[in-house]
C-alpha cells in the first residue's frame, strides 16, 4: 500500500487499461510508458482474461505502479483487488455496494464509484467512496451505450460532493477543453493512451490537456 489514500492530484490522468487497444507492446510496458508520460493512477480493467491471469497481471502492474508511487486500482472485483494487494477498486452502479466493500476492506482501501447523477454521487460519498468516476462526457468507443453527461451536469455532480471526481468517456487531448472548469480533478482515458502508437507521448499530451481543464 502507498502511504495515503487517493488525492486529487492522483486523478489528473487516470489511465484505464485495455489490452485490445495495444499496438505491438505488452500491457506491462504500456503501463510503464503511460506513467512516465504523466499517468497519475492506473486501473486494471480487463474483461477478457480469467481470474488467475488477472491476479498475475495485477501483481506485475502493482510492482510497476508502486515503483513510481502511482496508485493501482482494479475494476469491479474488490475481492480480486484485495487478494492481489491493489490499492483499491472502482465499482459501477451495478457492482457490489460501496458500504459493503468499505466494511470488508477497511478504511485504508481506496474505493472509487461511478456516478451519473447528483443523487448517485451523494449516495456514493455517504457510503464511503473516496472518489467518483463521472461520465460518459463524450461518446466512448469502450462503452458505446453509455449515458452522456453534459458539462453542466458534470459541474453539478462535482459541486454536490466533497470527494474528488474524475471525468471519463471518450476524452482526448483535442476535446478535453470542452469540460474546462467543471470542478473535476482530472480525466480518465482508455484508448486515448493505450491505443496510441506512442503511449508515452500520448500520456504527456493528455496530462497537459487535463491540467488545462482544471
């Protein structure tokens, strides 16, 4: 475990993995290049691998992330996150309740929660979430049926809670300016980093774009 729970600055460029996007490099290498370029948090989100492979992948990525003092989060499966020694988990609205995870995992475990409404955001915070993922703010290639969140709604959600929020969904270095000043702490990206020909360079550009939106 890293020393502190997640901070606002940890959410500046939140990179979510997708091995199907990779262009000729391993996921381990891509994650390290993303961090060197400016990714401040890594989430392992791999739907197409089994439990054993997920565990082994997580163990390798934890070592890389902690070498750079970057938090490592597992998507959806809090039991897998605890088993592999991840810093936390991110859960969607249909996943295990935040309150239940907090009771089992304890106070030091980072819990992120998806929120698409002010009510969901407030409920997640009151249940013990440490940060929110809010989106999709643009059409997303990874979640084509995702509900769109307007900049106005993003701003309302961010201002309704005291925990930090990260905007997600179809964000690129080119369109990030559309959510400038909405109160979020950073942006979460998948293909914009891991689908790039040069992962490090893409992360650098996205980190700068993220800073400009705050």
